[in-house]
């Protein structure tokens, strides 16, 4: 397993690495809000959708409703990916950058930078340093690191490095 560190917007390079963590979510429904995006971000997300693996951490693809190239899912309860989400405010929070926020950690997995946030007993990951933000929610009992490792090649291939609008 290759885990690497990269610079995050507003976060130091010395940020903690994301580790394998069991996560939980109170919501196992497969209904997901589809992000509203610009045409340029929608094109990036279409590219990501075509690159996404059929299996993530051993689970088969199980897309949420409503169907969209901006969302994807795997397993049940569903691991949810949403492409084209807004930048989370925690991404530029000085407490996160200084490692003083117990609910948010910055790190990288296989060349993709992520902001990890605790959510309803589970975790929400949002990509950083890419031209579009990709959000991944991982349900209770799922190996977060395994999910991010499996998604990294698609994110790296479809979403260029840079600063999202």
C-alpha cells in the first residue's frame, strides 16, 4: 500500500496521513443529492465516472438514485461518491491546518490529497488540490483506506491537479 503526502490548500505538508479507519453513517439510503456544477466541472465528472472501478474495496458498483454521472456508489450500505461538490469550509480552516481540529484531518492516499471529516459517527473525504472536488462517504465497518486506494487511480486520471473554482 503506497501512501504519500502532498500539499493541501490551506493545510501544511506535515498534515497527518489518513489511516485505515472503520466508519459509520446513520443513513444507508441510496438516495443522494446530485451536485450542481459548471459545464467544465460536469465534463471532468463525466470523465471520472468513466474511469471509476466496478469494485471498490471488494464491493460491486451500486449507484444511488437519481442516476447521474456526478454520483456513484458501491456495496450496501452504499459507499457514496459525489463529484463537483463545493469546497468544504474546513479545507481552509486554520485549526485543521494546525492539527487542532479533532474532527478533520488532512492527508494523502496514493497521490490524491483528501480532507477527512467525522460525520454522524462516520467519515466524509473530500479531494483537495484537484480542479474539481470529489466527496466520498464511507459507511460503518468499511475500510476507508481501502476505498480511497481503489478510487485514487480514477481521480488522478480524470481530475487534473490544480485549484478548483
